[in-house]
C-alpha cells in the first residue's frame, strides 16, 4: 500500500480499504469497539490525535499490518534524534539511533498481504 506520512493519509488509507471491501463505518466500529464518529474523524482528517492503538485496531479489522522500517537509509532523509544522555553504557554495541515518536511517520508502511515488507 505504501508509506503513510500524515494523519490525513492514514485516514484516507483506512477509508479506501474499507470502501474497497464493502465495509460500512458501522460494521468497522462493531468489529473494533471504536465509535462511528471516531472512524469518520480519522478518515476525513479531522482527528489529529487518533492514537496508535486505535489505528492498529482498524488495521487488524481490515486485515492489514503496519511495519516499521528501522533502516535509516530508507527514511527519506528523516531526521534522527540522538539518544538521550544517560549513565555510561556498558561496553557493548551502541543502540540504534532513536527518533522522537512524532517523527516516526516516514518509516511506517502498510502492507495488505501480511508478508515481508521488503
């Protein structure tokens, strides 16, 4: 399905798949425990704070999966935030770079086959 980089794109993807499969918002609400209004708000881009848990419920109900690409070479020049300063780490390999939660959008990808995202 491709990369999802905005809330509007996430909602549009849900709406497109839901409509392609002939599922109403009411049916999707019943499958997920979410309200019809919440689903409408996501699909139309009204909701800017929908929540990852709710989004994952919708993906599961529609038979979709979300993958996260942890390879910085695939992030389309997304900024990488340095890991927060902590106590000195033990002598092991360094942890991979971290990104602030709100900068994860460039690495999210939906797959409707449930298979390997590569």
